[in-house]
């Protein structure tokens, strides 16, 4: 289905980034299909060994070995695998014993290095936001040297290094492989999110967690099994991705999948019970309507947006009317006193962050924060999290990074890619006012997609101009 775009993208890549070549190892189409089929068959055998043979180790090895080889050959495939399992990072089913998305992240990094040795794709990282992200990471590492618990602080600083490497890898793969990688990775994410939702009910975690909610651990209505705010973010961004793909993709099969996601995901957001997630999504969906000039230039996009909002709202309303919401969820979404208490709880670490930065302008560091502030929680806000833990330099670099990302979105030509990138960025920023996301890998992965959307938007704009010239 991508044949009609292939030649256009090759020409666009040459004019957009001279000297660049794809990081995917180029193989004949027949060989690609054959390798994909072999991988699928072996993976199904491995899954059967796990489910029916009751041998998890052997089954995992059967799945992991061909998957890793495919990741080395095709970085696009490796990114798709990462996006497929990324929603499981909300803690579904495995708790602390094993993190599937963490394991795939390590495999992504190793396979990427091996692929670099083989293909050596040339890419000039011209987006200044990534360089500022690098400076932020350097500051985190330097600040950690002055922490009271040096070993633990260095381990936490290494997490920041890992996140920097992750966003660079995601950006590099999307930039060197173009629209095809962007579309397939986004598809994989929508599929992975729907699969994760199914997993929460199949394993019973979504049911058990209703009985596990305790005052000792904030987890909305999902108890100790699942991080509710993180799962809400993952589902909301999958909803935005489904809207984008529904408008961009011309395949009837895929559009039916996206339509199912558009109908199901808003309902799941209600069932999760994350107030911040619902508010952030509402602001995100309505925000394009404030750009009056852009709406006037592309009225069809505005009509599509209103249609999706109506469709999602009707779907959620029908479910609520027919079966209702669970009592804990309904109480959480409608209890004003509980909402006020939540705001007061979140304001405490923000006030402490201001006090800490007055005493220690260069930050308390991660573990030093708990000792310095006297609290057991971090600030539920990205800016104040950076300010309190890494001081004025950390907050300044993080703010600079966010501004550069916003400018990247601003300079994109108006189209679906710009709307998608702006929607994802808006959601992350609004959610970041309510939840600290700086240590969450999905936050940086999606920012990598936002930055890479710049090139995708330019590619499609060039294609649209070419079509207009031909039709004219």
C-alpha cells in the first residue's frame, strides 16, 4: 500500500537531508515477507510453549532470539516492537518482578548499536531541542555528584542517560526511515494499547485492583496493580494516534481498527478514573478550535475533529448509561471534596520545592529531596519536579527544552502531522501540570515522535504541493 509514496519519499529525503540513507537494511520485498512470516510462526510456537507447555523460559527464548535478529536488520521493526509493548509500562500484570517494556528497551539499544556498525546511516541532529536535552542530562549527572547518597544518586542519574539515549534512538530511526517507520510505529502503539487493555481484564488486574486501593499508595481506582495516571496517559495518546491514523491511512482494514480504538479508548479513560487524564484530553481535543485562522484554512480537519469528539462522547455515554461506572470510579469523578484534597496534597511538594530551591539553588538531588523536604512524595508537576530536585539550572534547561519543542511544532506546515504533534505535546504538557513524568520512558518516547513529526509534515506538504501542481 506504500508503493505510491516510495519514490516521492526517496526524493524528499535527498533534498531534506543530503547524504542521508535509511538505517533499515534494504532487502527484496519477497525476502521481507518471508522473514516476517518466519518470525510470526516461531513467535506463535514460543507462545504455545509458554501457555500450553508451561515452560516460560524456553518460550521466551524462542520469541526473543528471532525478534532480536529482526530488530538488528530493521530498526523500524525494533521501534514497532517497542511501541507494541510500551503500554505495559503502566505495571500491568507483572508488577516489579519483570518489566516487558524495559527488556525491549534494552534490546532496542543493543540492536541499534549493532545496526549502526552495519549500515552507518548518516544523520545530522539539527534539532536544538535534542542538544538541550543532552545538556539537561549532563547537569543531572553533575548535580548527582553532590548528593548525600552518591551511589543511589548515580543510579538515578543513569536513568536520565538512558532516557536521553532512548529519545535519540527513536528520533534517529524515524528520521532515517521516514513516513513508513512513523506510520507503522504509531500503528503498533495503538494495537499494543488495545492489547494491554485486554490484558488488564484477562489477568484480572483491573478487577482485583478495585479491592486493593489503599490510602498509603495513590493509584486512583486501579489499586496497587496498575499506575492509573500513567495508563491514562498511554491510552489518551493512543486515542490521539488512532484519530491521526484514521485520517491519514487509506486502508479500510486499518481504518476499522482505528475506529474501534476511537470507540473503546474514551470508555477506558472513564473506567480508569484519572481526573487529570480526562481534563488533559478534553483540553487537548478542544485546543485546535482556538486557532481560528488554521481552522478557516482547513475546515475539513475541524469537521473531522468535531466528529471524533462526538463519536467518542456518544460511545462513552452509551456505556455509562447501559452498565454504569464502578462505584469507586463514579465517586472519584464526582466527589468535589476528594478533588480539593487531591489539590491540597499536590500543593504541598510544590511549596516545598520553592523552599528547597531557596536553600539549595542547585537542587536537592533525587534521594536528597525526601530528606530536605521531609515528604515521602515528589512534586506532581514536571517543572517543579525539575526545580526541586535539580535546582534552578535543571528547571531552566527543562523549560528551554520544552520551548524548543513547541517552536518545532509551530514551524511545521499545517496538516495532519502538525495537528497530531501539537495534540500529543499539549496532552503531555497539561498532564505534566498534574503528574511528574520526567522519569517515565513513554514521556520521552512521545516527545521523540513530536520532534520527528517535523520531517513527516514537510514530506507530506511537499507531496500535497506536487499533487496540486499536477491537478492544476
